[in-house]
């Protein structure tokens, strides 16, 4: 049991440092930390919740770095993975809805509302109206034919607390900085 707690403390600390780096705008280094945390969760067979959380952190840093195509790829893989899970589990349905929302947002940030519209509709249908307020708002805008520019999307993301990596959620005392020689790739 102590080894498991030690392993989890290690990858939690590394991911926490990744969050600090991301909040400071150093997404390249944040991604290195997140990916090492993911590698450790897999190596130590930690509960899936860690893997899922760190993957979400990776997608956020990729999005904030402008790597929208990579985020779209992650979202599609997540949807494929979740589609093979227990369809009666509400968390699976919500996970798919969130992945659809995130994929749609990438298209809006790339100023591709035509691609975003069906994804937002699917996200709202799967998640339920009111469950993904950002998707609801963006869907409303796109359906009305409004021009939705990246600044408007980013403002809406802030209003709806879209990002999970936020200063009020980070514990710097837990953070563990990776040595430069450590590369999870």
C-alpha cells in the first residue's frame, strides 16, 4: 500500500508542476511533465482517473498552444475509447459529450463553424441541455449565424470555467520538477 501511495504522490507531484508551468504559459515544459505523469500512471497501474485527468491537462496545454489539430485527434480517440465502454454508465455518456464539446471548440478557434455545429449539437444531445453550458452558449451562437471569433470563444471559456487547470486548484507544495534529462517520449 505504501508503494502505491508513493507512486501516486510522484505522478501527482509531477502533474502539479506541469499545471504550474501551464499557468505560467510554458506549455512545452508543462506537456513534458504531464506526459511523464501519464507514463508513470500506466507503469504503476494507477486508477484510470489519473490517466483521464492528466490527458485532460495535456489537451488544455495543446489547445492553449494553438495545436488545435492535435486536440481534435485526442478528442476523436477519446470518443472511440468511450464508445467501447458501458453505454449505461452516465459518466461514459458525459465523457463523450465533453469530448464532442472540446472538439467543436477547436473548430471554432480555427474559425470553422460549419464543422463545429454538428459536434455542438451532438454534445448537447448526449450531455443534456444545461449540462455543458459552454456548448449550449456556443451552439446558440452558431445556430443563429453569429460570427464567433477566437476571442469570443476564449471569453466564454473563462466565464464557464472551461479549463480544469486553474490557479485556485493547484497546490504548489505538492509540485515535483522533473530534471531536464527526463523525457517521457
